[in-house]
C-alpha cells in the first residue's frame, strides 16, 4: 500500500499511527475555529497523535435552504490560513465547485471531495490537478469496490496522493450502516483509508429540516474501525455540539474527545504492531 506523505511529520500509511482529522463541521467564526484548533492540537500533542484540522468554509448540501452554510470560500480560506500559520498544523476542507479547487489549493494541505460528489468527474479532475492530497468520501450510495473508478479518475488526472474515506452506507430511509469490510476492501486498491466516525452515525434528514445523529455510538464504531485497520480517523468535534450550526447531533464534544481517543490509539497500535510482525 502506498504511503501518502503530507509533510515531514505526518504520513498516512499501514505502518504509521493513525492521523486524526478533526474540527467543527463548519467554520462558524474565526474565534471558534482558533479555539477548537488550539484545544485539538493540545490533545493530539499530549497523546502523540498526528493531527490535521478540518472545518468547511461552505456546507453546500444542507437539508434546508434556511440552514447556515458558513463564511464562504474567500473568508473561510482566510480563517483556515490563520489556523495553519498560528499552530503550524495542516488543514483540510471540502470543495463543491470546480472554481474552488485552485484557490483552495493555495491554503489546504488536503482537498476533500464530499460523499455526494464523489463521482463528479470534473470536480475530481480539478482537485487532482492541484497536486494536493485528495481525500474522497465514499458516497453513501456506493459499494466499496465502486471506488476503484474514482481512483482511476484521479490517477488519470495526475493525482498520486489519494485518501479514501468510509462514512457509512444508506440503509433504508434516514439511516446509515457501516460495513467494516469496506476498510480492508478499499485499502486493497493501494491507498490509505480514513474512517469518518461522526458522519457514520448520522440520521440523514432525520430532523426534517436538518440531519439528526447518534453521537453516543461514535466511540464504538471508531474502535471497531481501528481494529479493522485504518490510516486516519475523521471526527467532527465542537465545544458545544448542541448549539453547532451543522451536524450537532453526531459531533463529538470537545471535552470528551481525549478519553474517546485513548482506547482507539491502543487498538491501532496493537493492530499495526501485529501487521508489522506479519501476524495479521
């Protein structure tokens, strides 16, 4: 499996400890982004976990037209740039339109492709041509093996730093389920895999004009994913999820994150130690 090197400190790969990709769902304010990034960095440093800060500059696929979307491309990238410079940490966000790719690449270390857009050829090509690492969320409507075509689109467009994210599959109306077989399955394509523990507990559209969720199940799914084998763990984290602009019901509370991460880290270390020793 290929190792995706982000910088001198952070690599995604089968023998490396998992990378934490975390932050609030959407940029609500510069103050909240800076506060959350600082706390997350402190936790990650204390545990010795490589860390990438995530927050969206625009949530373009909200359930309701009246839902808050974020500060937009220009202001959002300014805030993410300040986070990056202030704390010396990589940052990521998602793009939804072709024109956003070039501007995003000037700030972001990883360009994220949303699950609903994972098959959009032009968007994948635009992200690939930036030369940045590209993290593609597997669509809720796709089988793991369908991601092979997504990879081919990226590779043919020049991308060689690719991450694949599992975030649950549609299971009837307003529900998702995670098939842990998808993690080794997508790893079999030769690229690192990410488990999105918070979007996997969503109840899409479950609150009528917004998405519901069951954040109490995040630790269980994250531990199971670590046991299956992951290269990164994606979690949306907020100081007060119940007052968050987006995805509050499935986001992890910031003050609970460290205790959630500890057993995941232990499981990840054990699995990778045994893989290295050719026991698994």
